[in-house]
């Protein structure tokens, strides 16, 4: 299946500013992107990065599109073949998690992987009239949009797909459960779990 992977390459992961400088945020964002691309390819799918500026991801196609996320994705929907969409900041993603999204879909419908806080982290779109809108409570809006065009819907309950990395607290999940480049990047950068009396946090030794 063809998958679109939207990627903010211009100023990635700005909410990680308290713990990472600009160069580090860019490097960490690319590590997560590579994890997503590796999981998609290992699951047997064909990813294309839709980036706000040119990036080099080897033999993975990159389409430069500086429009807002929804417009950039919608410009690539509408055909007769199903299309997957997976955001680029899933630091826990695995091929099995990708498979759970694809397996939930069926001809003519829309499978949705919610993100925490009402967002949408993954979609498989098999209805030619469905369009995305990633603003606001997008998981609710995507389900409503699918029903509006007569598409059957499926919601995929996956910890690995729901955990997108935006805030410093999210790095805990990558250190605990990540299996790819993003987790390795954090450890190489000196991050470790801070296990105190309360909730587990992060600490940086270098």
C-alpha cells in the first residue's frame, strides 16, 4: 500500500525546546521519521515523505510541499486505490503496529488511529471522497467526515500509534518502549529515565 508520511522539516518539534536545541530537534525528528519509514517498509508498504522542504531519505521518495498539512495530504488523495497516512513523530512505531492499522481497514472505508488528546496519527483511506482535516479534535472530525461520505469506519486502539512525541514528557515513552533510532538517539544524547518518588521523568547526563 502507498503511505504518505507528512514531515515538518522547516522547524520541527518546537515544543521540545526546553530539552533540545534547534539542531538536536532536527536530528531527533529525522530519527523518528526514519523509524516510521523503516516500520512501513518492513510491513511491506511503500512510503512517500511529504516534507515542507527537501530532505534526503535515501531511496524513499520525498515530495516537497510547503502547504499546510491537510492541504498537502488532500492533494494526494482521491484515487481508487487505498492510501495510508502516518505521521512522522511516532517514536514507538513497529511493523506490527502498522499492520494493525492496515488490517483494520476494508474496501470503501476509513481506518483511524487516534493520537492522544484528540489528534489523528494514522489513517487508511479507501473512499475516494474522503478528505482529511488535522486541525482541532481531528479524530472526531475524521470519523464524522467518513460517515458524511458514506464510508464505514474503524478505530484502531494502539499504544504505539497513539503516542506521538511533542512534549518533553513524551520522551519517557520513547526511552521505555522505543525499539529504533529515536530511542537510540536519546540514549546517545545522554537521556535516561529519572525514577523518583512520583511519576517517571527524564534526566540528561551530558
